[in-house]
C-alpha cells in the first residue's frame, strides 16, 4: 500500500502490523503534516462486527481527552473498501521494546510511567471507557519536553474498549466472549467479558508494574490457556522474591491491584 492515498494522507512506510491491521507513517502533502494511518486487513473489513470494533477505537479514544491517550482525528472507508483510522504520529518506542532492552526498570521510573498511565486510565474510566487490553505493547513512550521526566507514556489501541451503553455506535461483546491478552487479563475478564469493569484495567496495570519491576510478569506458563486458571485461582508471587529491596508501600499497592476480588 506504500504510495497510496488514504483519506487525505499518502502512505510513506509501514511501521507496524498486528492481527487486525497494519500501521503506516503517512503525510498530508498539501500542508506537510504527518499522521499514523491504521488500516484494517481487507478480509476483516468484510466482517461487520470486526469493522465496528475497528472504528470503536476512534470513538473510545475521542471520548477521552488526556495527554496519555493517543489522539485519533479521523476515520472512514475508502472507495476501494479500505477501513482506516488517522492518528497522531508518535516517535519513540513501545514499553515492550524498552523492557526487552533493559528487562527491569527502577522503582522511580516504574512509578513515573505507572502514574502517567493511571492518570490516563482514570480519565478514561470517568468517561465510562474501559480499555480491556492494557499491555506493554499498547504503551508507547514518546519524548515530551512538557513532562517532568522529558517523556510521556501514551495508551494505544482502544479497539476492544468497552463503552457505556449510551455511547453512539458502541460495540458490545457477547456474554461468553474472551477478549484481551491472557498474561494481563483480570480474573473477571477471564470468566466473562460482559461483566468487566474499570477494575479490570487496574489489574492489568498491576501486572505491568510487577513486570516492569521484576523483569517478568507475576504468572508465567508456556500454555496460554493456563493463564486463565492462574489469574482466577493462583495468588501472585511476592514481588520481594524478585526485588528484595522494594519499597513496602509499592509492594502493598501491587498486591491490592492484583487482588482476585475486583
């Protein structure tokens, strides 16, 4: 698709790809502005439910105005049937990339990043938007001179976000659908997607904070299906087992975030 025009933007290069679509760096040539264009895979665009879920990302992101939430400023379908979102172009790296490079983060850095994510989530929850797929791949670290640390965490990918029933065009899941990424799914999310509330995002953030500090998530298994039982029944290991000198207050915070009862 390189060189094609989508909306008002010409695609310059592919910068990422996932299960639902690909993301391209694009430029609006008349004014020289850049954007990230997310394109839904053509075979999925033929599925009305998948197309609705894709556009749900634009609706969810724009219900929440916060520096930690990626800005989606346009979406639509081209004359050839290509469904797309136009988002702010971010330069930096994902939290996953950073963890692969350095493995463990200090308490100070973990708290700083966690606080930025939590602030964005609090605003989303106040707007009755629940992300439901928080993970390091969906957190992007960008340089920001306005942030005290010189960088800011951005929450991406609201594609399976749960919106309030009053939200126009909201995508609502079936009773027995499991949505999310098993390593980071809350116990209630493992049981039934329909009853997932904002505490599910808190649990996922707790898993991420644990991973940032310990260099590994609280639960590890080679069988993805086993994560469901671990999240529902297995108490998380002690953070102190991996970070002996961790601040007790931080340890207690994570224990409360990883509680089985939402």
